[in-house]
C-alpha cells in the first residue's frame, strides 16, 4: 500500500534548525510532485514548499531564504531543511504526494519553535 512516512519534527529554539524527512513508496515518488504543508492550531493547512518531478521548486513567501526542499530520487525521500526558525513556524508539518488522481498525505510531524 502506498504511504508516506515523515520524521524529524521536534522542539527547537527560535533561530535554530530542523530537517524533516518523508520516505515514500517507490511507485509514488517517481510519478508525483512532492510537497510540504503545515497547519497551525486554528488555522488552515497551507503550502510551505513544493518540488516537481523535474526538480523545480516553489516556496511560501514567508519561508523563502530560510527553508529548502530537496528530493533524493534514489532513496525515494523528500526533505525540508528549515533554518532560522521562528515561533510562527510552529505547526504540524505534512508531507504530500500530488498527482493527477489526487493527493496522498503523510501522518504529520509536530514542529514547535520556542521564543
């Protein structure tokens, strides 16, 4: 069964860094764009970063220059390197595989940034 498994969340002080990882089944990874979303308490889920099968990327404006999305096509894994974290980055972060038939979601990983 296709699935996404995330890891790497945690508690960090403002200004610190975390790296999130999302391991995908090979059948998913090779044919989908991959993305990271986040959802803070009482807020809607929002796109943080996306990387296409070809490697093109786009970012939410507030994370540009601080976050980097990358994919390893051998390990079938997508990463989100988060630097200079701010308290407003606190949220549950979700990995997503986006394709023509819909979106497959991971279970989410909590990121908490203390001030």
